[in-house]
């Protein structure tokens, strides 16, 4: 390039990455697309990770070490992003492995479709499906949620893209802001904020990242990734979505009358002003009034109501979605899934 600047900046935060860091860096070095820089942002490692990165940098000037005191993921990511020089930014984690064609494929799609702000990909689950069934099923769901419309409609279920799989336009950071520190998952909040601003996400329909299920992954051990934290941030952005898309006079019903579900969506009630009623398949609940509002069976949902499907038990989301579609309701117009 005439500017001498890389087209793609890859951001890889690490703390005590061990031998996996070597594999992760090599997977970027082995990319078919070569016009990249790799910023390895070390968050206070004590295990020799910095030496590993330095050795790579001595042999490959595209590898740029950033050594920081231990300060946490968000400050580390923020510091790394400030050093990025590429038009596009790709994320990578020290536990994971990028397919050799990953950067090439993602770059080609986002260049061809100028309406896209972020492109992800399918991911391969690197773990025991028997030992980590929930995580494996999350990967299955991610790999089924591919198109811009599917991602937009499913954003309130869970994070619709795997964090280390994303590839986005750097200008989004200056226009909409980057990661924020708080009592919430930093990646999910960022995706919800960008989607809320109208950024289009999509995925390359190929498995381009091995997403390893490390036992010390932050989502396993940090309270910011607890179910309660996810619900706090999703309720905030769901309330904003409802405000823009659903008239105040249109009734909003919550599918799921259980105490846990009602508690998790209490923040949405405060933002929106309360649900008009609840839907439940449990005959012991239907016909009751909970918190002063009626509980009805699915066949008795009032005409014109907007539904938030919030039942998180295995298989329930698909059954609810299929029922609502059979009754002529359209996702994004008449209902959204949020669990």
C-alpha cells in the first residue's frame, strides 16, 4: 500500500496465555491475506507470554507487542484499539485459532457489501460437548444465526456473534464508541449499542475460527458475565428498541409467567411502564393474576399484542417462535425472543 499502513489490525489481548498464545499468533501469521498488523496486548502476564510475543516480533515486524500492567480486559482492549492503524479491525483471543482464510474471507465480504459494519463467521466449538453442553449449544445457535435479519432479531437472546470472530470497520469506534467498563459483558453491550445505532452485522457462512472453551474463560468466572448481568444490559437496549418500534398504545405481553422470568425483566417494566399481561403454557398459572395482570394460555393471546418471548428452558424458544409464526405473527413486527 502507498500509505504504508496495514489494511487490517488484529487485536489479541492476553494474560498468561501459555503455549496456546504461540498457536494463536501462528494462526494469524499463516493467513492467506498478509496485509495485517497483530497487536498483542499483554495484561500483566507473569508466565512468559511477553517473551513469546517479543520473539515473534523480532522475526515479524507485523507483530506489535503492547505490554501493560494488569488492569482488566476492557482497559487492555481500549489501549490496543488506540494503536490500530488498519481500516478494519479483527478480534482474536489467545485461546483460539483462526482459519488460514479467515481475514481474506471476512475482508472480501465487508468490502463488497458497503452496508455492513461488522462481519463475523461460523465457529468450531473447541471443547467437550458432553462436559460443556450449554456452551456447545450456544455455538450451535450462533452458527444458525447468520444473516443480518437473523442477528438483528436475535440480539436480545444472547450475544449473536462470538467475540473473537468479529471483523469490523475501525470508523465505528470514533462514531459510536468502543468497549465500556461496567457490571455487564463488554462485548454484548458493544454489539447491542452498535445494532441499536443501525449498524448491520452479518456472518461468513464458513467456520473460520476454532473457539476453544477454556476453563478460565472470563464468561465462566466473572460476575460481569452472569445471567443477571446479561439481562440488565439486554433490558436497557430492548426498552430502547420498543420505544422506537412499538407504539405506546400497543399492549406488550411477556411470554413466561415464572417468578425468575418476571424478576429478570423487571428492569424492562420500569423502563417501559409495565407489561399488560403474561403468557404461559402451565395450566396452574393460566387464569391467575400475577402482579395485578392476567396470565393467559397461548391460544388466548389478545389480538394485536406484541410478545416478548422470555422462556429460557431448552427448546422453548423454538417452540414459541414456531407457534407465533403459525398464528401469522412476524418476528420483529409482532414478537421478539429475549431468552
